[in-house]
C-alpha cells in the first residue's frame, strides 16, 4: 500500500499519542512520521517492553516473522518519536487526560481477552486459555505462573486457527528443535518432560472452513516423529469440488487431501499424533471427558444435530478467538471492536458522528483477524485518515499541546533507552545458553534493568 506525501497546511506541531506498542501502533507511527512532517508521536504501552504480539504472540520457532521489529526500530530512531513503557491506560492515565494533552489519540492496544466456550465446568483446572499458554512459552509478564500440567497423554485444542495449530506444533515438536529458539527456559523445561502423545484440533465446521493457513499446516505435516491422522469421512464429496475453490483455499484443501491419501497408503507408527476433528462443538465437560455436539453443514454454517461424541483428554486449551478489553470508561466496545468509520471513532452519544481527534486501528478497530500484513494495511489506512483530517482542516491543531512527557517525570516509565538496555541484557542471557535471547518476565526486574 502506497500513499503520496501530504502537503503541510497546519499551523502548530501536531501532537499525536498512540496507545499500544504492537504492530498497529508502530506501523501507524511509521506512516505519520513519514507523511506528516511537523508532528510529534508519543507511543505509550502498558508493559515495560514494546512490540506486542510480535514479541508475545509469534511462535518461537518462527523467528523470521519477528524481522518486522527491524522496521519498528527504525521508526523509534526518529527524533520526533518517544516511547513510554509501563504506562497503562485506565490505571496510570485516563483517555480524557490524553485527549486534553494531544491533538490526536490513536488506540491500538489490541484484543487481550479470550472468548469463552460457555459450557458447564469450563472453569475447571483442566481447561486453559491457548492465548495464556502462548504467553507462557513466549515470556508474557504474569503468564509464567500458568503452570500447565503436561503429565497426561492427550490435549484437546478447541479451535482451528493459526494460534491453535501453533500451540499444537509447539506441543508436538521435538524438544531439540526448540532449544535454540527464544522460548522461555521454564517452558522448555516443562515441554522437555511432557508426556503428551496426542493433540486433538477440534473445529465446529469442516475442512473447507478451517482458519489456519497452508504454511502452518505444511509445518505440522513435516514434524519429525509425528503422524497426522485425518478422518476420511470428513472429506466425503470434497475431492469433487476442490477445483471450484478460490486458489488459496484450493491449495490448502489439496494439501489436506494429499496428507489423507498418504495416511491411507502408508501406516507409519510414530510416537506422537496430531488429530484434526471437524464438525464438533463443545457441549459439556465432565472430569477428563469432553462431550461434543456433532454438527452438520448447511451453506457453510455449522448446525447442531442430536448426535454427540465424547473425547477423553487430560487438558483442554480453548482457542476460539480474542476480545478487546475496555481499558478506559471513555472507550465503548461493541461486537468485538470499537465502533469506527475508517478508523475514526464513532461517538457513543451520537451514532454515525465521529468523535473528532479520536481514532482506532488494528484488532481494536477490526476485531481479532488477519496477519501482520493485514494489521499494517489497516494502520496505514487509519494514519492516512489522521493526516487527511489535519491537512484539510477537519481537525484543528492551532493550539499547542503539552503531551505526556512532563506529567510522567515522576512515574516509573521505561523510555526507548531503557528498552535497549533490556534488549541487550536478554540477548546476553540468551547467548549464555545458546539462544537468541532469554526473555525477562518479571515486571520489577524489567524496570530494574531499564533503569541501570
């Protein structure tokens, strides 16, 4: 996505605050700094460290995905950019305060809560969040206390998106493959002693509707000493229609059919199994027995039947999507995102009227979907809307604004220099054990290292 540089038509430096230092926040900052020559961008983040899901969501065996951090680092080098970590919207500062200190406030703090299964006994200790499990092995502060019990034989992951298949891969991947990644040391220890042999991946619809992508499935199929076992009845009539599918979906379905065909021809006995299950919705949990409703598909929709199926499992990980939290009383979330028109937040008091000066981007604007490229395009679009509103006069910036820097002087804030100290220390600790980095997971320790 390319945009033309916008002509300057405003009178004062545009002070812009971005809330959330993940991909959406950094990509928006990148665009604003490039196309709005007289602006100051302050990026605040509730954690002491930047990068959001790039740091805490991307699987440790996908280091190439984290290369976008190089772009974010270049953005942070701008003299018109400031980072303020360990500053939480709603706890340390209110939205009303930010709006009084800045011409523009852009919310990009993402979706940080789980969607629930809404079944009986969901709160049992055998049910965990896949999001929290990912945070556990990726070093998200607070997630180190999760303590997943991997002493059983099987795990059932409910959901068939990329997060679900990432978790399945980490659980089944040979431990030697993970030792040279940036996975946390405590997670590595637990995974090394794991007794898990079977990982079920359960979805409410069929093979044509899976949310994971071909890259993730191909990786799973190539795992050493892991057999992928499909149910042949799940693919009835699919071979006949595969040529009518859109190209990307066709390639994915063809890979599943190829794997199914190889499974039927060659019976390889591996010590671990990956078992995708389709057309099942969780109904209730009883101890270590999960009962599923058997669904049928009608026009792509999963409809329940009277049939049920029980799966014995030692641990359940729900992975059915994220929801954003309401970080401040001034933020109104509906249907999984903040109401907006092309990134301009719609006033909660007057529907279809934009709240001038308040914007939203990333998953907080679109709902939790898409990959980093999707987020980049959305962030660029919203940043362009901000530039347009300033340059054509919809958003007045004649009055000088103070920003947040002076107010934060008495707070335990991590600036970019402090993050660089954390970064160097993590890399140093990683080198000692043959890893690219060993993440620091305690907030107090992160603050201490940043202040050295």
